[in-house]
């Protein structure tokens, strides 16, 4: 690790002693939730990790330093400072060099977690291949980065505003392993199922940990292991409402000529507004479940290494 990276004492000691650590992204804090609820959720997620015997490592860049594990001051800065930038892995070097402060996306968090030696990372949903990709060639930087790091990413699939079949095909091409957790279909982020099948189903934290150890025994090069954990059906967004609102949002997107990086935030905000916040609650339910599962996987992995 370089002098532009600071691993908190708590995280450093846990890694040195082989205790379980879970990486958490910070974009959901800075850009995914309204203030002041975002800070409360950030604290809640860290406490959820601790309650399961693991150490949380929320990751962000603060004043040009990549921080692996934030204290309460750092969490508050990321949650409350409106100038906090959104950083993908391609943005890390400029952010470090210019002294910027930014919240890390899936790709940047996975990159920094991997470099720090953290094996398990929890998030909400991954980026993926966008609809109409044949014309736009638009896909998230998450996908290529996940082909280059050895972390296990616990997520609720990819955002349902994306082209899910194309995303799964792209992950296969990149050699990224995808396993459903307790499900034979790939989750749909807000929905328990996207309807797309998965090749592998894992049914316990111990089974996931065994896969992690088997991957390591095979040696590098590694790619990420995606553990796709569905939001419980009782907490998912009503599928009919989801489909209806998304269809309207896609139509409005086309009418307004919105393209590129503006597409995802527009559709996510559209869903939140036109479901009266129900999509946000489903998102949070998914994140909470992923964080719990990630802590249990990290614990099972650490137990097997002792």
C-alpha cells in the first residue's frame, strides 16, 4: 500500500490477526440516500457487521487519501459534505494526486479492498450493460474491474434498469464467477428474481467460504466471485409496479434525449419518485441483507483459515 492509502488501525489489526473484515462502499452514503438518513444508514450497516463478529471497512477517499475504514468523523464528512465526488476506479489516481474527497463506487471500492487484502465486500447492486448497448456500447466499469480483482462481492444482482441477460453474458466472457445465494435465478436488485438462471447455487456462508478457499488454491489470476443474494420477497418492490414505472421512465428518458452517465441517476430517481419511495426501501432491504450475509461469509472464511 502507498502513502496515499491509510488503513485504519482496527482494520489493519483484524487483517493481521486473520479476523473477518467486510469492505463497504461509500457511494450509497454520499449519493444514494437522502440526508440525514444516509449517515444513520452508514452507522447501521457498520453496526450490523460488528454484530456478526466482523470488522467493517467503509472505503472512501478523503482529502487525497484512500481510507480503508472510516471513523465517525470520516463517515460524517462523506455523508454531509455536498462537494464529495463520485469515484470509479479510473478516478482514484487523479483524486489522490489532487487532494480530492470522493465516495467510492463498486469498482473503486473493490480495487482498494483487493489491494488492502480484504476478501469480502458488500454492496447493493452492481453496474452492468445498459439497455440499447448495441447502439451506445455503454456498460459499467464495474464489470471489467471485477475481472481483475480477487474479492467476493455480495450483491442483489445488477440494477433492474439495465440489460440483465447482456450483463450476465458479459460477466461470463470476462470469466467472473456468478453464484446465486439460495436461489437458482439471478436476483433483480429491487426484485427477488430477474428470471435469468444462474449456473451455481450456494446455500450457506460456509459453502461460499469453501469456494473462496478453492479459488485461492487454484492461484492467480483471480477474478471476483459474485454472490447474488436476493432481497426477501416480502421486502421486494411490487413487480407489477416496478415494471409499470420502469416502462414509463424508459419512455421519458427517450423523449428527453437523456444519454450516457445521466441515464442511471435519472431512472433511479424516477423509480424512487413514482413508487413513492418504495424502490428506495427495497434497495435498503437488499443492502442490509447483503451486509449481514457478507459478515457471515467473512466469519466462515476466517474460521477456516485458523
